[in-house]
C-alpha cells in the first residue's frame, strides 16, 4: 500500500498515530478511520522503520498488529520495544493491539499484553468508536497525573 496517508511532519498540537500493520486489508480499514478522527498517520511497515519513528516522534496512538511480520503477541518486536520504554515515555502513547485471539476491550488481556486497549479484527468496522472511547478513558485516567507533573515541573 503506498503511503498516500502518511504525513512526513507533524505540527505541535496535532493528533498523531503510528500504524504498525503489515496486512493491507486491515490498513485500508483502519487508516481512513484514524484520518476521519483528525489523526495524522504514519505507517510502520518494517521493524527498523517503526523503531526509528518511535524514537523520532511522539505519537498519541500506536496501533500494533499482533502478527506484525509473522510474530505473535509474545514475540512482537514493536510491543517488546514499547514495553521496555520508560514509564514517562510509555504513558504518552495509547497503544492498541489488533488481535485475532483476544476480544475487543478485554481489559485483563490488555493488561497482560502491556497495551492500553485490544481491538479484535472482527470489530475493525467499529474501530473509530471503540478507539475514541478508549482514548477518552485513558485521558480521564491520566489527567490528574499529567496535571500534577506539569505543576511539579513548573516549580
């Protein structure tokens, strides 16, 4: 799939998303929904590319396919990298695992997989409302923490 949707540079305040999905049909369903939600989207098609983008940009949403490049959720290089990031960096991302095995919004599986939300591939048609709800809940959860961090940094 050509990178028609990819925007090379982000402006301050942009909603940004990194889509780490090497399955073209899933990309074609997810990317337009993200764009419709006003996200600027980068595609991550190779492990090295994804790791470079994660170290270069701060994405609001990172969508990772559990079988990225033939991996499983346990051997997925992108999930492993995100899990090893420092907590302050990790909290900046809302990580979505696109899965065949786990049910959409299965909080316990999301916790075990170290992601913020799971969306089953069977629910891709509803990706936009499911993601919107998850991002809103995440923002509400971390709002007090982030306000406290800003106050402490201002001192």
